[in-house]
C-alpha cells in the first residue's frame, strides 16, 4: 500500500504536458462535464452527511426538549423548553447503572480473552513451520460460511454449564475468524522469518521471541483488535438475550432493548393522543428514551475520532488480503 | 458442529445428544410442509434481495465520489461522519427508529403531518417493515463498507488518470472507465461474500424490529428458528431449519463463486 502512495506522489509531481485541445475530438459539453460532476458529487455527499447527522442531532436536541413541544412538532433545529428530566430519570434508574456495570465487566473480560486468543492463534498460524497449518486454517474458514446454527450453539453452551453466567457472553464468540485472518496477514507481512532466526541465534526461544519481539512490533494490530472487540462487546446484546435469564446480569444493551423497544411495543397501540395523566407519563417516557439513546452511544461517538485511524488501517489489511 | 446431529434426531433432554432416536430427514420434511414455510422463506428472500439491490451499490457510489474530492480535509470529514453510525449498536439504531417513526410524536410523522398527510404507524405495519429495514441498513452500514472500497481505490494507478486527462477524458468518464474497473475484483469478492450471507439477513435487527403487528413480513428464517427453538424448545426441529439455512447459504456462495470465476476470473480461493 505504501509503495502505491509513493507512486502517486511521484507521478503527481511530474508536470503534465497540456494536450492541445482538438476541436473535433472534444465536443462542447466536455467543458461543463467536470464542474457538473463536482457539483453533483458535493451535493450528493452533503445530502448523505445530512441524512446521517440529522437523526442523531435530532435525538440529541429532543433529549433536552420539553416533551410537549416534541409532540406538537415544534422541535426541528433547536431544543425547545430545555429540561434535563430525561437524564435525571436515567441516572436515578438502578437498572441502567447495573447494566452499565455489567457491560463494562463483559467488555473488559471479553476483550482481554479475545485479543489474547487471537494474537496467539494468529501468530501460530502465520508461522510457516506450524505442522498442519493448512488444515487448521481450513477448519476456521469453514465456520465462516457454514455453522451449526443457533440451536446447537445454545445446547453446547448449556451443556458446558455456562448458561446464565458471564462466560456464555464472552466465550462463544471470542475468536472471530475474520479477525484471525486479519491478524495472521499482519504477522505474515510485518514479522520476517529472518528476524526470528536472528533472535534464535541470540538465544531467544519461541516464547521470548513472541513476547519480546513480535508483540512490541505489533502495537498497531493490538490497538486495532482491542478497538474492534471493545466496540463489539459494548454493542452486543444477542448472546446476552439467549444465554442470560437473570435481570441482574443483563448488559446495558439488553436493558436498553427492554426499555426502548419492548416497552414501545406494548404501549404504542391504537391509543390516541388525549391528554390524560397516562399520556403525560408516556411523554416523560419518550423523553427518557431520547436521553437513553444519547447516553448509551455517546462514549463510542466521542472515542470515534481517536479510533478512526486504526479502523481505516484494519480495512487496509483486509483489502490487501482480498 | 457435533451438535448438528440433533437436526436428524428427535432430541429430548433425557437421552441427550447421542442417545435421542434418529429420525432422518423428518425435521426437514416437517419444516417444508409447515404452513409458515413459504412465508418465512419468502420474507427472508425479499429482505435479502432488496437489501442486496439497494444496500450493496450505495457504498461503491459513495467511495467513487469521495475519492474524487480535491480537499483532503473534506474527504476525511465525510468519511468520519458517514461511518460513525456503524459504531452505534443495533439496539440503539432500532431504538432511534422507534422514537423517530413513532406515530404520535416521531419526527417523520411530524413532517408528514406538516405536509398535510396522515401519520403512519411504521413499526406496526407489515408493508413498512422492508423499506424501514433496508433504509436503516444503508444508513448504518454504507459508510463503513465504503472504507474498503476507498482502500481499493487508493491502489488504482494514478498514471492511468493522468493519461486519460491528457486524452481529454472528463472526470465522470475517468471514474467510469478507470476507477470502477479498477475496483471490480474487490466488488466481486465482497459480492460473493454478501451472497454467502444472503439468508442470514441482519437477524438481530429483524428480531429487534419485530412487533406483533408486522410479523407477517418480519418473520425470517433466523427469527423463526429463535422462536421455535429457544422459546418453544423444539430443539431438533429448529436445528434442522438452521442447518437448512446454512446449506442454502453455502450452496449460494459456491454457485456465485463459480460464476464469478468463470466470468471475472475472481474467486474467494
């Protein structure tokens, strides 16, 4: 990838010989083709950006607006009748705190397990002297395209006695094959065999080499893996939904689902918008939902600019492999 | 994988995996003859094909356009903004849908009311499930998929562009005849992968978006497995359906990989 960028720089520096415009070969419309293209491109992108940003922005301003104003459709670009009641309610809700605590626990433990397992496994698979390397890889790759399905997974977890424990959430999906392939590609590209031979001559065995040479050289990969897993663990809810049945063990996303979505199904019936105390309570509930969306996505959104570099790099490793 | 055998047995908890009686293909036959079969398969195919047709090209177009931007800063800004929704969890995305599409207070219905229309109960109507599903999919994932195409575009030889410029090609012509062919192999590979997962349609999202009112379009193979298997404890029956799904996926993947190899000389392996 780096060589390509270098070529680009080099060729860009070479001054182009401006071709003499040939009237017959260049019809008139060509003069307008590029400005039109540029304008269309920018309009398309601005629309796309607006389509992504506006819903999120709306949720943000709605979370601090007076719910009655939202109902009457007065909230468009600025919060109306500012109130923080939604947030106060969330922070007073014990379920949210418990969910948050569980999520942090699962995220830390899950990420630690996944990253350790992937680094070790991928490094072993990147070594050309590993016996049966192709077979191991095949076994992993097959699971990418063919799996036993939900039910067998559930029964295996159950028979291992992990139901309703943290392990059911952090272990089954610990090693994603795609991540394993990315990590293996990284090791293959950036850890030359000569390095290991040199280290061996200096008396390093495989463990010392892995710990003292490979890992320090793979900082960017490790960062990428940590981020992928933090995001995935933070956002996951499904394993918790099928494997956990004790409220006190629910991660934040499952708590959110129960409050944000489930409660909506039961309450959004055919009831009209007449002003009763029931309706008022519902409006507060709506407000809490907006606030909850903000609270649960904000940590990752704030971290995003810092993570971007690593994720782009991950896409590059993946693309090279493709 | 070992557990797959229960698809061919009549599983009961007392005899366990290896002790339950063999029933051969009975579970599969029962599924194919069940009255939900056409509906569930139909729903799955509908969403999968619609999703593929709409959601697959969008990131390609975005990447081609973003790649042509002159300003590095605007380029970077666009990328960050467009892929930020990928970091929002499915639960929250569906939560956002519920609040924004709410018939009484939602943003979308406020717009509809403003323009004089009748509010629509999006999450409770079967006919809206598919559009909402596909659009939110594009909203959440297009930016992230774009990154891979951008990476591929970075390796298109700039000398080709320079040569085309000298020959008087417009920007659009260069995008069409240089950039697009340049990333065709990546497009093909990602397309094959998408086909391989065709029937796994964002199962989590379908499950989250499901309400009692839109079941007739929102019940897909995977959610059906979940309901029949885990909620009604018909383990063997639903394991068979899961296996059926896996096999279909694999068959689709192999077929398209074969076609791609014949026509584009691109293949997964």
